[in-house]
C-alpha cells in the first residue's frame, strides 16, 4: 500500500483547494484536526464535541470536528482522499509495469546476445532479485542423461536443500517434474528444517520448458515472512519464458561446438589413420625393397665369391710358378752368358730385366685387388642380412665396417669435395643380440645423412662405441658439418619429413631408423646438434634386449 501523508496531501493544488473551499462555504461551525490533535483547518471551539473520521482503508488520517452536519463533510473528504490514493496507486502500478517492461527488454537483449549458459543464469537471477523480493535464488540446469538438476548460478543459503536435485524428488524436484510453476509459503513446516540458522520461509519455483520438454528451472525464496502471490509467480514465469529461449539457444550452440569438436577430432583421427596407413605402406614398400636388395646383394656376393676364390687360389700358384721360372732363367743365364743372337735380340726387345721385376709386382697387385674384392664381398654379405628377421648375436663393429665399405666411394675425394676422414673409436663391447640387418640399415641411413651434410661443410666423421649403463651399448656417429636447426630436430623422426630436394630423399630413413632402434630393440635414438659445429646421432640398445616383435 502506498503511504499517504494527509498534511502533505492538503498542500496539493486540487485536493487542497477543494478542502479549503468546503470549509469556507459551509455555514456550520467545524474544524479539521490530525489524530494527534493538531488543527489543520478552522478554529477550535469548545462546544463542538462530535468527531467524524477521514479514513482510507480502515486507517484514520484526520478528524472533522463539529455537529451532526460534519458527517457528510468527513465522508466527502474521505472520498477525495480515496480518489487521490487510487490515482497514486495507478500511477505507481503503471510506473512499476514500465520498469518491469524496461527490465525485461534489457534482460532479453542481454541474454539473447549471450551464448554462455552460466552468464545467462546469473543475469536472470540478478534481474529477478531486482523485481521480486527474495534473498535466495538458484538456476538449475537439467542433465538429461542423469535426470538431475544441477546449479548453474546461485545466491543465498538454501539451508537443508542439497544439490544436485533428482527430478521428481523433494519439493523442488516434484514441482519441476509437474512442469508448472508453484508457490510454497511456510515451506519450513513441510521440510522440518527449523534447525537451520536461517530457514527458508517462502518459495517460488518455475520450470523452463522448450516444446513441453523441461530443460531447466528457476527457484527463488525468502528467509523472512513473505507470502508470495500469483503476481510474483506471473513475473517469474515471464523470466522463465525468456530464459528458456536463451538457454535453448545456448544449448544448441554448445551442441554445435561439441559436434564441430567431435568432427574435428574424427577428421584428425582419420588423418592420423591415413598418415599411418601411408607410412605403413611406404615402410612395407621400403622393407620389401630392402628385402629384395638384401636377396640381390646376397646373390651377387655369392656369384662374385666363387670366381674370386678361384682367382685368389690360383694367384698363389701363379706367383710361385713365376718365381720358379725366373729363377730357372737366371740360372740358365749364369751358365750360358752368351746366348744365341736371336735369343739376345728377344731379351732386348721385351726388356727382360724390367719384365721380370714388374711381373712379380703385377701378381702382387692382383693379389691385393682380389683381397679387396673379398672384403667388399664380405661387407655385402654382412649388409645382405637386411632380409633376415631372426635375432642374432653379432659384432656391431663388423656391421659398421661393412657399411663404410659400401659407402667408400662417397668418402673419397672428387671434383666437388675433398675426401672425408673416418675416425673409429671402437670400445671393447661384446656381441649384441639384435636384428643385424636392420641395425646395418640404421648405420647406413645415419652415415649417408652425415656424408650429405659434409658436402656443405666439414670433412670428419667420428664413430665411437662404448658400454653404458648396465649391459647397454652406445654407438655415436659424429660429424663436424653445419649442424641441424632445432625446429628440424623436432621433426627428424616424422614420416615423410625431409630437408632434401625433391627426388633426393623419401623422408623415411630416420623414421624407420627410429622405429628399428626404439620399437624393435627397445633402445634410444638421440640427436645432439649445434649449428656450425656439427651433429651427433647416439644409438643406445641393450645387449640382451627384450625385443618387440
């Protein structure tokens, strides 16, 4: 109810003039006093003892004192006051409605522009508390998977209420399940929560629905004596309608984000699968090529080995025969120093003394060449283990030496580059159980890359082997080349990554090397590099590893 100050009311133009006019024109003696006896109009007269009230809604605002004729005057003034009160009430109601409309419009704009559910919930509760008297409030979002209502925004102490709330359980859960807003006054009597410091006295709960489907709820209440009316319930329903639209929009946006994220993850997963398939395909092709190469090299080594053994065996006999013949000729010349003219001419024509010495040198050169071919064939034989799939205890140094023998032509001096020096710092290491051919492939990849790097800068490769940890062997291949950039180092083992020109590298060498060392042998492959100083690739594997299949 709007408070009425009667004295202030009399100062207003319309009602003040009317009351003054009444008192001026009425011929009967009377005067107007406040409930506490203060005279507002007229003059005090002792003989006037009849009082008639000016009242509004049962409340006395003033008294008209006079005789029996004062009654209709008090009734007239009461009527005027009532009209003024109704006018003020209507004005206040219109103002409140305007403020509500303005608030709803502002809220609608704010929550429509937001796609954040928590932000929407906080805005709605904030605006509700500005219009409806309440000191607790909660915005509950329904989890359709668990049928539980979880607080998204909240203010005040809900005392004996526990969150989350199961749909259909407790006062709030039942109201929300029924799908219609309800007022519950004297709620503590039902909940028996008087032991709470500040028990909830009154409560309004309104569900939020989208196409008859409950998606959320708003509950507000008071911890003081407040009897909520249908007017507040209507207001809360309006808030709920606006909030439901915004929440549904935000949920759809959230679902679209989740769907987009899911699509991205699926696309990434498919891309990873495709990359893996391409990598596997390339590795299979590479492995098949290496297997074919191993078989071919083994075949070539075998075919070369047979005639070389024949040649090597016969060179020894040939050398002995040549020495015997030369000794015989020398003996003949000693016993017959004056040969026939025809023989003397032939000796001079063929330069016999030079031929005798050079023939033995020629046989020695052939022997050295045959031994060199034997070494190459042996290296090819070691390298041909590429197609072997069994674990075997091998001499790591032999594998490195065999690889160097195959790469020897790239180490020698040429028109574009001086020769590359190889320094071997072999430690005392035992035989290592491993896939020998696959490790040879790793040596080949790393040494080939080192030689490529030394085409730009540097002329030295150091190969160091040693024992590390407990029963682990370390093989370091170090060059004094230009080094590797940190960003490139991070991608070294990525399949198909290469810094070489198109057609000069597949980008699989280091990826396969990493797989062989780490996955096949349970070891480590580390790159340590500094620009302009060089690069070290360090291979560490156990001597008796628990090898993966």
